[in-house]
């Protein structure tokens, strides 16, 4: 009987923490993943061409990222209700996972680790686009493409900006389930480091 309640509590705690972990991330996991949302983009994992659509996508992902804070707040509330009147283990699971998310978002808000998608990032992409279409373009036919580690010109291969590419909300080539798992582990952050540019050899 004692063992039964222990097992039940562990199961309830696990279910609570899984819901608390996935729940707030649902928008980033699903909102933009259907094909119809991605006709303007090259399929994952190919490099993406810079465009106003890409900037808009970055801003959407940023909204979902911060929306998860609101969803975590709702889950915290449910966790509190469950702790008080429902199953304590389930409520504790909800609490643990969603407060962990709140802490990681606070870290991003306080600036110790910038969010995977930000307004500054969209501005930077716009600046790269402006430069590519202006007088100081890298070559006569600039095509800025966002690779995993940097934005490079598709024509002359020169590195236009050293920014690692976060998840862009495209349907992932590794399949839906593995894509979701990967998103849950990385939280959208790029796995690759930004390309290090050796400025001494370029001069
Ligand atoms: Zn070029």
C-alpha cells in the first residue's frame, strides 16, 4: 500500500513536471511549424535568405518566447491550486518545471544571457540587408544567406555578420518528435557558436 502511493506520487510528479515544462513552450513548438507558414523560407536545415519575412519571423519567435512567461505564470497558479486542494505531487511537479522556466527567462531579461530571438537581432539582419543592397556591398550580386554560424554572401562567400542562427520555427528536417525534443533541450538557442572571424588575416 505504501509502495503504491509512492509510485503514484512519482508518476503524478512526473506528469506535472512534463506539463510544466512543455506547456509554456507550446507556442514556440507548434505555432509556425506548418508548411503554410514557411513558404517564404528555404526548408530546414538549409541556409535562409535574409528578407523582411525573416525579420518578421524573428519578431514572432520573440513574442512566443516571452509569451511562455505568461503561460508559466498560469501553470504556477494551477500548481498552487493543486498543492492546496488537489494532488501535492502533481502541483509540485508543475511548480518546479514552470519556476525553472521563469528563472531562465529572467536570466534572459536581466541580460546575462540574451534571448534566442530579439529585436536587436532583427535590426542587425536589417542592417546586413541594407549594406548588401547599398554602395558597400561585398560584390555585384550579393545574396545574404544565414548559415548555422554566420551570415554569408551566397555569391562571393564573404562573411557579412557573425551571428549563429537560432531555430527559425521552420518544420525541422529531423522529424516532428525529434524536432520537439531538440527544441525542449535547446530552448531555441543555436547549437553552433558564431563563426570567429580572423580579422588579422583579412586586412
Ligand atoms: Zn558577395
